[in-house]
C-alpha cells in the first residue's frame, strides 16, 4: 500500500482473496520448502525449464513457423498471455507468480500444427479415449516430464494443477453431472485418473489466478490474431469495420493520428484492444468482488459464477471479434489448405507408429508389447503431441516417400 493507505498505480499488493502460497494445499509428493522462493514461484520456474515449454517455440499458433519470422508461435502467444495475466493479477491483488505459472502452462498440451493437430489426433484416438490438450497438459506435468530424481512430472502444487484443469470453468455440475462441454465425450481419462488420487474439486470454479489466466488467453489471441491476419493480408483494416468495437477504435486512432502509416495503425489497434479489454476485466472483476465480498480464494471457488470476467459490452465485442476471425482467418482458404495437409501428416504418423511402435524412439516404445498392446495408442498420441512442427515433418519424411508441402501463397504485403 502507498502512503496514507492509497494504493498507487501498478503497485504490488495482496488481497485477502488472493491465493496465498504459504497456505497452499501443497504437492502430491512432499518436498522440502525452498529458502528463497514460494511454492508458486517454484511451479513457474519448473514450467519454464520443462522440455514441453521449450517445444512451444516451434509449435503453430495459426501460421506454420516458416511462413514468416513475425507471426506468433505457441511460445510467443504464451509469453503475451503471461504478461497480461501478471498485469491483471497485480491490479486485483492476486498472486502474480501463480497467475504467471498458469499462463505459461496453459498451452503445454497443444500438438504440432495448432488446433489442426489436436483435431486430427482426437480423431485418431476416437476409440481410445480421444485427445484433449488440457488433459494432455495435465499428463505432461504429472507424468510425462521426466527430469527429477524422485518423481515423474513436475510435482506442481494443488493450486496450479487445479487451475490448469479448471481455468475454463467447472467440469462437473454441483450435483456431479457433466458440464455441457463434456456431455458427449465425457471428462478425459487423464483428468479423471489424476483426480482420483488428488481431488481437484471438478465441480467448483478455479481460483482467481486461473480465472485471470483464462481471460488473458482470450485477450492475447484476439489482439495478436488480428495483428497476424492483417500482416498476412487475410483481411484489411477496412474489413475490420464489420466489428463495431474495432470500427470505433480505428476512428479513434485516425482522429488522434491523422495520416498515420498502416503498420503503426495496426499496432495502435492491437494495443488498444488489449488495453480496453484489460481495463474492462479489472473494472468488472472489482464490481463482482465487491458484490461477493470473498474472505479468501476458497470463497471464489464456491461462487456461482466467475469473478474474473468481461462486462456484457466487452463480452459482446469479444464474441464479434472471434466470429470475424473464424470466418476471415481460421477458415480462410489459404489457411484451410495448409490445415488439411498438416492433418494428413499427423494421421500418417499415428497410423505408422500405431502399426509398428518400434519406429518410435526407445524411450517411447519401451515396455510396449506391439501394436495390440492396449497402451500403444496413448503412447503414440503422447509422442506425436509432443512433436514440434519441424520434428513432425522430419519424422514424416523419414517414414514416407512424399511429405505434404506446408507452404502457402504469401499474400501481397505479407512477410515470407
């Protein structure tokens, strides 16, 4: 707090409802406390030093990496989410380290080739429990990372694991039924298996830091997908006027900076989207917190609705931006053509490794009894999910006489 009990802009403070690292529910495998870092700081550091985090550098966000040096990858997206999450956590008096850890971990389970890879792998695993990137992130941090001498995974705190699984909301209804997202396929096995040994309270909301990370994700990809789509000339600044919120921002920029060059207008637009969204989340969260008056983070978990959220007006703007991007970017013919070719690479790799697990490296095929071993499909999925775009292409070239070309036409004004 500042002098005279006035909190100064950007000052670090802790609210009573912020998660307290010294009151953490701890780790599944007890460890000696660090003399220099809180448990949430250690979680963040373990995530940053994990192999899964490093692989994000060469995993697709929307554009495959070789289309240009300036398009976002999973890693650059993750860093942007982390920055926004820290800003929100500081403004609301939450634990910044936990918010940062959750932001840094939220995409660890994504496959090569972005959502295309996930969709293809889910189809390949349809008879074996499916594939879900949130569940895969949990598998990575609880089982698949093998770096520490006394445990598999990263042995993260309960609060980080809970936030990783529930950052988009509860998985179960209060009476134990499935939430709509899981009504058809059920909760992924990786989550139910882990929950059986370490109850993550799947029927409640996540803590406030996880809610912050979820909103930071939405804010980051709204802003940077607009930036990347404009950079690739998938749409123009004038096209963005279809979205009233963006039209207002463009008018504001042109009034303030008449004649500003296009590249600067694009940057001004992206930063204004982030600023307006962040300021809105802070104001709406403060309004909800004033109404709820939670005594601690547990009260936020037991609430009937998220406390960190957009206002109705900004939620509508967020939906309009996503609708625009879905039609003009994610379903753009050039993007879709690359997606189909990328999906075929994942499908081919799954079929090849499923039929002959000995084609995988020793660490992945160890202990498998062959293609009929019931563990083989999930082991293959784990192997493919961890691949970078580069590695998936190189593996396909090793196994098949022809590999699809993932380059696409560089649109006028784009960067190759």
